[in-house]
C-alpha cells in the first residue's frame, strides 16, 4: 500500500534510513507498508502512516489499484499497490517514529523529480498524476515551429485500437506524454480488415516499439481495453489463438524495458489515442477501399 498525503497542495515524502536490500541508493518514497492478516486495507494504511510518522489520518480515500512489474536481471518482480489519498490532521505535526525512515519532506507534486525517488514511488506518482484532471489540463501539443524536447527515460503511453464492424476496417493509435506533461509523440496506423481485440494488441505493440525507439526505459501504459490490461497483469490468460503471436511479440518487447505498468482507464481519458484510430480509419475508408 502507498499513501499520497496532502497538505496545502504538497505531498509527503519519507527518506529511507538505509539502502534497499538490493543495494540501491538511499532515496525518498511515499509512505508505504503491508497489510497484516485480519486487517482491512484502510485500517492497515492508517496504521502504517501512524507507525512511521505519528500522525492520525483525518480522512482516507481510495485513489487507485496499480499492478507494477519491475525487471531485475532475468527475474520479474510483481507488486500490487493499493493507493490512498490521505488528508492529515492539521493539529498533529509529522515526526519520524520508526527506524525505517530518517527524514521527511513536503513538496509539490511537480517538484518530486528533484529528489531521488525509489522506482515504485515514481511509477505510482506518474500513474496517478496521468489520470488526474489537473495534469490533463496542462497537456499541450508541441507546435511545428517548436523544438521537440528530448525524451527522458520515463513516460506514459496511451494506446487504443478499434474496428468498425468487428471485424471490419481497423486502426491503432498511440499518444506519448513525458514526465513533464508535454506530448512527445502521437500517431496511428491502418490495419485493414481486423477485429477490436487484435487492434488493441497491435496498438500496444506499436506503443512499445515507439518507446524503444525513443529510448524510454520506464513506461506506464494506459488503455481502455480492460481485457488486455487484465491479461497483461496476469489476471486473465490469453486463450484466443489469433492473439498468440502479437501477445508473444509484446512480451518480447517488454523485456527491453527496465520497468513498466498497465492501467485500465475510462474511454473518455483516452481521447488522444482514440482520435488517432478514427483518423486513420477515416482516411482509408473515405477512399472507397472498404
């Protein structure tokens, strides 16, 4: 579990007292803990926060549930994070009350990149921020006369696939956003006659190929296809024979990233990728080919 504690627009980061088990550099992270047998998640989150900071929660609200996969050598480490937004009691000052942490810091979300964050915290912050209204309102497309910024090694990629008729004329779209909220790239491709489930996977494959070409290493993939997201998070198995080859291709491309996550979002939060799908289908069907 992770807590995004807010006060006056800032969020709370805690500094680790020592290095991780794998020897990684000491850094900051969101308040994080595990559920003890018999606890409800809300009870566990409140307990963890109190144990580490001595603060009682004034209110606690579920924000998201995120599956996070990190590649460590030849192994894959999977975690499921339950993310809560917590408002603290203003009368209780934060103080470090456990040996796990040595210091704390209140900082605006936009300035968290200034601190050495552990990878799970970076993923959680990027995923939750990318789904927030405030962040979406700041997104803007880079103009033709504006220099394209070099991509960092982390980004959020929205993908979508569609088929008119299912099966019918089909297309894919992707939309890539950097950690600074600026668009890196968008595009689409016409598939010809296909079905919607294949189109969703081909869109993800194209998004992966774009990530690798741009040198991205840590990627949050966003899709409104619940079936595909659940399959890639291991909730469902892939049993459709027509998906096997592209599914295998996707797994091969994922191995080239350092870490990644898959999050299901509502269709209305995937408008940019969806627009690319409709654009390429319209361009090809208006020619009278289908």
